């Protein structure tokens, strides 16, 4: 009996020594942070993250509302944003900490994600201090999860820009075109009117229409707009003062498809322009919309299919 009692006493003394030693050697401050390089366009990603509705598309934990996010029982509250910086109030079981996420453009479609926490004091008694330390140190796991989830999301162009973007050339190269000016922004009806005029001209010249009609609208200022419409033709044909024959080059284009009315087309065009600018592309020609759907036959605008072509070099 005395033997077992002695063993128990020794074990208790060892336990006390371990706990006390651990308490003594636990640092009084802990620095939390993480840096990761991801594949993403920093400008495009920053723009996307400025819309809080997009955060729920990638956050690895629970989304409580547009400003409060939960992960591993810790709450991340977005307190403020500024350009490529996001400031958080992080609430754990035992502490409230200020933190920030910074995005840095590294060029070549690479972005650095850098988390910085305020230096945290590890407080408590011989029991609570170790628990607080482990709780705070666990935040490093959060940062790994957050950066990984964001990297997967940010590397997907379609998710960041909201449209599918492809790079391709064109097969139809021969076109007959014309232009008209308006004192208001022309819409689908004006495009259809010119399409009909072009079709009459093509038929009168015994030429066959080829491919889908295309159009481009240029804002000229002072409520003045120029609408160019062109239709592909099967062979070289003569033009005149009103109708002009064009031979395009195959070139290289950024292409995205819009399904729906002019609102959808405008959105797709805007997002494609963002992608173009974010990647510092250049162009020596005008972009255009290709009407895959014959809008005169399909009256339901939600079913219109329009491909946006933006030449790129």
C-alpha cells in the first residue's frame, strides 16, 4: 500500500512540475500571421471582394451575415475595408483581437495574401494561461484554411469576374457593314432595322449571308451615338457610299457569352472589359457583339444568346 502511495505522490509531484514549468515557459506574447502566394489577379480579386455578397462563395466556415463570418468557433467581423486591405475584429472564446488581411500585386497573375494580427498578450493563471495559449495558437489553423479557400476561389476567372472568358479567333472574315448616328442610345430594335437593310442589300447583289450579324455602339458625346452593324457574306462583294465591304483578319479575341436581354449583355461587356484592363491587354480594333440568336424571331429576350468579342494582342 505504501509503495503505491509513494508512486502516486511522485506522479503528482511530476504533474505539478510539468504544469508549473509549462506555465513559466509559455510566452507572454504571441505573434499570429500568415503569408501565402496565390494565383490571382489582385485588381480583379480586390474588386470582387469589395462586394460582400461574394464572400459567402468562398468563406470556409459559416456566414452569419455580410460582415460576420465564423470559423472553428471564432468570429471574424469585417470592421472596415480600404482598397486592398480588410480590417477584422476577431473574437475567440478568450480574446478580442484586431487583425487585417492585405493583398499585394506580385505581377504575372500572382497575389500575396498577408494576415497580420496585433501582438496578443497571453494572460491567465496556472490553469487558464495554457488554455488561452492553445486557443490563440489555433488561430493559425484558421488562417491556413481561409487562405486556401480564397486561393481556390481566386484562381477561377469565372468566379472572380462572373463570366466565362475564352480566347479564340474568328472563322467568318468577309462582312458588309453600315453605320448610323442617333441622338439616343440605340437598342435592339435599331440593330434589327439595320440588319434588315443589310439583308436586302446582300440579296440584291446575289450574295449569300454567312454567320451571325455583329454590331458595335460608340458613344460620341453630347448624346450622340454611332451604331455599326455588319453581316457576314459568303464571298467578296461590292460596296457603295452607304454599305462597306470589309475583310477582317482572324486575330485573337477575348470572348464571353451573354444569355439574356441587354442588361445581361451590358454586364458581360463590363466584366470582360475589367478582365481586359486588369491584365493590361492592348487592342488595335473595336470590340463587337455577335447575335447568335435571331432576335426578330425570338421575342423572349431572356433566351437571347450574344457573344461579346474583344480583340486582344
